[in-house]
C-alpha cells in the first residue's frame, strides 16, 4: 500500500511517500494550518506538495494528514474531503500534528508529548489510549511556553526598559537589531506587520541573551518554561500517570535551547518525577508509522473514503458488504426472494436486543428531556433521515404533543423525503447549520441516525449539538462507527441481502430503536396510562371511537356515556376520564388535572 504521510504547521509542511516501510520520496512545502491560513490555501499547499512526490497521474492508496489547526472535527472532515477530491485518493485521514507524533513514539504505553516550537501544546495518553490535552489553542488563548510567547514577553520587557519601567539590559538592542529596527518606535511598527512566525523568530535572541547572563531575558525564559511545565503536570494528573512517566520533548525551544530545556525540566520536577526524552520518530516518519497501525479511526481523527480508480478498501463497513453465505437475490424466484428476506430479517431483533442497555439509557434520558419541557431531535440523511422524520411525525397524533417536541431533520430538507438528494449527506457543515436553525441546547436530546456510522452530515450535526451542550446519541448499524456521541447504539445488523441497501435490515432495526426512544420517552414523561394513548388527538371517526373506548375503560362507564363526556371535554381524553372517575364537570376536571401536573396517573392513584 502506498501511503502519503504529511506533517505540517504554521512554519512548514513535510511529506513522505511510503511503500510499506520504505520511503520512496519526500519533500517540503509551505505552512499548512487550516485555522491560520484557511482551508482552501491549506489544501492547495498539500496538493502542490503531493503532486511533486507522486508519479504523474498516480494517486496514493491512503493519505494521512497531521496538521496543526486540525483539531476541530468539522474543519478536519472538510480538510480530509477536500484533499481526497483534489488528489483522487482512495482514503484520507486527517488529525492534529500532535496525536500521530505521540502515539508513534509512546507505542502502547503511557506518555506525554510536550511541544515548544512556534506554538506550544501538551498531549498525553495513558496505557489504554485515553488522551488529555492542555494548551495548543493559538496565540490568543494559550501558546504559553512557545517561541512566540517567549518573544512577545521579551519585546514587552524591552519596551518597559525603554519607558524606564525596568532595568536596562542588552535585550532591547538585540531585539531591535533582529527585527531590523533602528529604534523602539521602529520595532513597534515592525510588530504591526509581523505575523506569528516572524515574531517567534526573535525567540532565539531571548534565549541567547539569557545564556549570556541577561537576567531580564532569563526571567522571561524561566516564566515560560514554568508555564509549559505546569501544563505538562496538569495533563499527567488528569490521566492519573504515576511518577516516572515519559515526557517526549519536541520543538525548537526544547531541542535547540539548552537553557530553556533545563528550566523546563527543573520546573516539572517540582510537580512530579518524569523521564525526559526526545522523539525517536518525527515528522512524516512518525505519521507513516502511526498510519501503519491504524486499524480503526479514533475519535480525534476524521476519515474520508473516495472512489479512486483501482483503489480497493481493505475493510468495508458491514452495511456495504455482500453476504458471505446464501444464494444471490437475483438467482431466486419470487417465493425464494421472500423466504430469504424473511430469514435475514429474523436476525434483526437479536441485533437490537444486543444493545438493550444503551437503548434503555437513551429512553430514560428521552423521558427526562420531555418531562422537563425539552425537545428530541432526530437528524439523518437518506433512509435514516426519513425514518427519523417518520417517527417524529407520529408523535403529535399519538401523544398529543406539539410538532416542535419531537423534530425530524433530513439532509436536503423536506424535498429529500420524496426525492433522493444523496450528495447532501457529504456536507457536515449543513448538518450543523440545520440543527442550529432550531437552537438546540442543553435541555434537548439530539439523536443522529447514520446506518454507516460515518455520514458527514450527521457528524456535523452531533458536533454542533455537543458544542451547544445538548446530550447526543448515535444510532448506527456498524459495530465501530466513526462518529462520536455521548451514547452510541451500534446495531450490528450485518450485510444486507441487497448489498448496501440500508433501507432493509438496517432500516428495520433503526425504526425499532426510534420506536423505543419516542414511545418509551413519552411513557416515562406521563403521556401513557395503563398502556393506553390517553393524550392522543381524536381527529377522525376511528380515533374518536378509540377515545371513547379509552375513557370507558379508565372511567368505568359505558362507551356511549364516554362519548358524551368527551364531547363535553372538547375531546380531551384525560379531562373526560377525570369527569368519569370523580363525577365532576369539565371545568373542575381540568383544575384537578392541572393540580396533578396534567397527568392521569396521579388522579387514578398510580405513580
């Protein structure tokens, strides 16, 4: 397999083309940080670099991107998709520049990666692969301990010298010379034009001044080293790492500035004991080593699979595979087709039963959300989206709730209910946008539905929901979905009789789960009494007859009397039941219901 491994950030991008463990070609390009330089420019940089390494017209089997600024899932997914489409790659995996570097060097054991380069960041993992991070959120929010922050502190100290607010040392002259400025005002003018890299390039002057005994520069250096050590110690504590954990030091300040590295080690020793070492694997070599062990995509990475000619994916999701046994559907007559589909559907209930505990957890959550006045959102694309809209649309007539209590959202909008708009599912930003239109928040429940477990539209919606503080659920039909959620209901329905047609077994299992979520949630919230839909809306003759039967059963009266009570109650079933049980007029029945929280079970003496 040919892998293009790319590692990049705010300064430069390095790529290696690998055939197995053999490096076939390597090269360097400009900066590639989608936050700092934008998605389009970053993809352009990656494609230009890749095309220099690849034989003309060739596409890699897999591209692994490890870039600074690729932490946000929606941006990361768009980065993977854009690169795949431009290169025609069969598979693109995108993540931060930290994770592959840490995992390639730490292996299966615990360790912390501490980086102090242009920017700074700390990432740790325990022996189980759980991660914790500190810093690494850019110049505004963090970057403590970085070359940029050290240079900024040096510049501020120099300005204080010029204003007579601090002791004078050679630092001011060194920084002015480094920036090509003849005066402090010239240095200020330079800073207004300088980008982060240009400012960070002054950090070696601060470290050099400290090495030469400049105590102002030394104070700046030691303060930044202390802050970086504090972040490292926090990560170790969050992961529960015992003394003696490994710290992999990386980045220009830690590798090329001995005074800074020593200050960092001394500061960290004040918090805990650690083993300090450098990274044996760096750059694209670390990315390639990590890619070789990538049997499944972790939650901190995003994957895009394309349809590059000649590329065969080593492992398709179960929903896309062809069944291993049994006759092909098109080899059977009508009776054989029916028999095969019945036999295959028989396993669907078992797949749902295997997820009973997760489903029960979601049903309980749905009940609490509904009882608290919150909303349930179903969101999906294609068949999954239609199933969500179907279940949501049944709630108002069945439980008497307003349509905005259970809301179904489908990629492409209502047009997609009748007409296939398959391309919409590839737009994660649309998922977030469509959910944002409803202002979902902490009091709501967002259920993403994606048979494949990897639909970008659903991933975008759930990411938005998490950012808004709403609890999230993923209903999928694969054992290891790529999309993260607070609760995952992974229905292992296996291959379909018609490969890839998830409207079949996957659709059946999904609808069963949605039925349980809505019906169970409404029941726990008090919309059901003695197994009867007491809050339904009797809007036609059939439903009015059903309503009369419900009132007769719960109120202990003939159906004819029940019908008269319903007419007096405005066809509100709970009011009619209270009228029958307590022998009170409709106005008093409504008052009693209101006092019982609007629920019949309290009136009937049930809890």
